[in-house]
C-alpha cells in the first residue's frame, strides 16, 4: 500500500503525522508524497481558525479530484467538530476524531482491511514525506488541556491531558537520531501540562532526553507562560537545549487577558521574560498575539502594542480573532468589526517586523553553529540555509559546493540579508 499523509495547521498535527508514518511503515506500507499514485490518503485537518477550516476543505476536495481511486481518511479538529457534515458530503472512507487519533493506524488498518507487506519488503528510504528537512523531527509528547481559554477550540476538540511516558519519547528520539535526525522538537497541545497525569513535570522529560539520547539539538514547542516547571532555567546549562522559547502572550492588556481567561498577567510575563534573558543569555523569545478579541477597545489594543514593544520579541505570530462556535468568546458581546481587526493586525505586523530587524541586528558578529537544512527555497543554486540555536534563519554565502545538508556548521553572523528576514552567515577562515 502506498500511503500519503498530509497535515494542516499546527506543529502538533505534523508531529502526529510522523508517528503515523512510522507506524504505517512498520506494518510494511510505503509512505509517499505523491498523492496521485497513493492507495490511501490521510488528512490531518485543523479548525483553529475559519481560514484553517477553508484550507482543510480545499485539501480534501483537491485530493478527491486528484486521485478518485484513493481511499481517504480524515482526522484532526475539523473532522472532530464537523463529523456529521463531512459524513453527509461523502467521498470519505473513514473519519477519525481526535480522541481516537492515537489508534489511527490500527483503526484504519482494521476498518479498511488494508493489505500489509512484511516488514522486510519496505523500500529503503521510502520516507520522503518530510523532504523539507529530515534533520528536524516533531515529537508529540502530550495531548489535551485542562484549561479553558475563552477563544480556544483546541481544548474542546482534544479532551483531557494525556502524556506520553518518558521511555517512549526517549525511544522515539533515539530511533530518529539513528536515522540522522539532528533536532527534536517537543510538541503538545499544552506542552507545559506534560506529566500532570504521571505525577511528573516537563523538566523531568527534558532532563531524561538530554541524559538518555544523543540528539544534538532539542527544542521546545509553544509553552504557556504560567507553567514553566521548577528548575526550568537550569536545564539550559546544557547547550543541547536550544535557547528559544515560544511563550504565547495573546494580549498585552490585563483586562483582555482576564476576559480571555488566561492565567498570566502582564507583570508576571514581564518578570518571566527578564528572568529568561538573565538566565539564558541570547535567548530568543517569540509569541502569539490575537488582534480584535471581543470587546477589545482602542485603549486595550494600544496597551498591547506598547507591552509587546517593551518586551521585544524575535517573532510574533498574529491572529485576527475569528469566533469558533462552542467557545466562550464566540458568544461574547461587542465582537470587533473586521476592518478594525485588520487594521490592528497590520499595526502588529509592522511592529513585529521592526522587532525582528532589531533581533537580527543584535546577533551580528556572533559565532554560532547552524544546522543546515538545504538550499534556500529548495532551489539548486540557492544559498545553504539553516537555523541558529536561538531559531533565527541564516543563509550561508560563499560556501563550498559540497552538500552541506544536515551538517552542524560553526559560522559567523556577518550581516542582515537584503530580504530582511534572515542573517548572512560566513564560514570562519
Ligand atoms: S492553555 Fe492553550 S490549549 Fe489550553 S485552553 Fe488555553 S490556549 Fe487552549
């Protein structure tokens, strides 16, 4: 069986894809990126925003047109929240809601009666799925969330917190390492909640991975700012834990944060950012901001712009608020008109661009290792391209012609690239 896997939305959905790909391969199926020749297509959908819903539908229709004989399995938040509507539309062989995702491969194999070849028949290197960079693996370690932020649909779709046990995660990373993966990213719906059901904390997991695997780089996915475990900063003394943290702020106005039912206020966030920068020199802090949450006044938005500028982030992911049925915020009064949401998003984009420029400038002259992912934009004559430990993109100029993919190279950060988005790196003489 030839199987194609596609993910929309967050890194977590991509992490799940990696797990399924491995499980399909263990059963002897071949994982391929060519959906037109696939016997089975699995689509891991997303419903966090209306745009994500639109894209999920689009990918589904395109797949049905491109390969009418393939059997189609749809999972993810869109499949969970719109089960009936999707079932009525037809053309889908199996819908797997989020609660049953952990058994997706088993269920698909059983329900669709898929023939599996013996393990030894697997083509070597068949996993071309992650051609965009086999050096980085997203490891799903946690699912579900105990909190109920007013805008968040993910928590409704994913249920209670569940953590993968330490040995399972360590094994997966060691397997990836043996296959040439140089960087593991820990992902979860609510990563900071890892271990809540095991009587452990995220620091236990990170410590075990650093001690029991040889993975050269370990990164953390998005972490809610109120949940950093005790002893967290000490872990960064190990240079294999990358100095980058994505801490979703969502708003820089305390009254909006209260309405959002967030657990962290601005003064706590500011303390946390200061501590991060003292304890982990050179750390890159990035965040999420929602523009136009219900009832957000001009004054509250101004507070957000000022607070974000005061903290200074290397990158800001900006979301214009879109109501998701079933969430508390969707029924709140004073929904903000679309044009105002757009205007606020534009203002935040401008600020984010300026802050990114400042962050890149602050790195000039540093000597750091970059992990080369390939040629920029995948062009054969593009610059070699990779990320610094603190997750800033760097383009390597005047490099030798040899293939540098997946190499950790010590470089000097010499300039800002004319694209304004990345650093120019040179090899030391
Ligand atoms: S903590 Fe994160 S996952 Fe949980 S409800 Fe809030 S935004 Fe959603």
